């Protein structure tokens, strides 16, 4: 108990500072959302909830919500599946295991801007390595990945999966290393196959880690901006214009700071809250069960 009190005492200054910054930023964002601030016209007037009313009738904003959910849901589930598969594959002893697991984390430690630039080069329709490999296996080399409405979102999702699957792998690999040995030994004695052991023993024990990885990646992917800005800037034809990208356009292209703030605090926070609520429901149901 004494040790816990000491830890709380040491952490209290950081908690106070972070809480103060959060309250200040949120308060100022709410203030901006109730104004009509345009940097070009130098307009500054109190408009109340008018910006929120405009958002309700903004079809482009709601279209960006759909693209945000599409990007986040697909990317997160692919990362969970790949991260789990890779964690299971490396959950065994072999020479160079630590080195390989360390190298797996390289994409994660790169900045999203650098990652986006790398993948933009890969997707180049004339000199990109992806089209080259596709031509080698006979699938053609004329794909304009970032310039095609049907391919652009898939291309951006793939780059996000490449960068953040190692993060999911790190969480799930740590969870696998911490699994108790008794249930696994009992399943082996009972004659369970590897698939049965995974489905009935390993997967239930890993549910908390899977939920944590899901929540962290979902909330982070909703806020994704830099990699989309570097690769497509929301194009072509708004096919990759997520909510953050649309807020950026309103704020820094149209200079409508108030409306950009409304988009962020109304949509992004709302989506994040919904997934946090779902996570809490899932964890509370598990705890009560």
C-alpha cells in the first residue's frame, strides 16, 4: 500500500499537467466551434450552434465519416488477423528469434510521413516496385494505385497495415509469452489438436489482449491524417477523404477554423467514444460472465 501511494504521488504532477492541457484544449475547441472565425475574411462572431447545424446538412462531411469507418475497420481487422498469425508463428524457439522479432518492429518506429513517402514510391505507376512484381507474375503493370478511385483506399489501407501490424504483433506476442502452461499441458494430455488447442484454450486466454489491441488501433486509425495527406491528399475524387482530411481542408485550405473544429469535436470524438463504449461493454460483459 505504501509503495502504491508513493507511485501515485510521483505520477500526480504529470497527471495534473496532462489533465490541465486536455481541459484547456477541449475548452478552447468548444469556444472555436461556437464562433465564426475565417482567417481570410478576418471574421469573428459568435454564432452559437450554427456550425453544428451546418454540419448536419453537409453531405461531404458525412461521406468522409463513411470513408473513415471503412479505413479504420478494414485496417484494424486485417492488422489483428496478421498480427495474431505472425505472433503464433514466432511463438517457438529458433535461432535468431530475438533478432527477427526486433526487425519486425522497424515499420512501427518509422514516422507515418516517411512510411507514406516510401509507399508512394512503391505505388508509382511507371517505376514502382509493386507494378514491377505484378508484371513479373503476369498480372500487368499498368495499375495507377493512387490515381484510381477504386484502388486508392485499398492502397492507403495496405500501407497502414504494413506500418501498424507490428504494433499488434508486439501486444499479442507478449500475451502469448505470458500464457499459463497448465491449460496447454492439459489440452495436450487430453489429445487436443493444435487447432482445437488454439480455438478452445489459447484464443479465450488472449481475449483481453485482443480487445486492447483492437481498441488502441481503432482509436488511432480514426485519427490517421499524415499518411493519407502524403499519399493522396484525400483524392482521387475524394475517395480517400477521411474526416481528419476534410477538417484539414476546411481549416487550412478554406481557412474556416471554426467549422474545421466542429468537424473534429463532433465526428472524430463521437466515433472514438462509440468504440470506447463498445470496448467497455465487451470487457464488463466478460468480467460479469
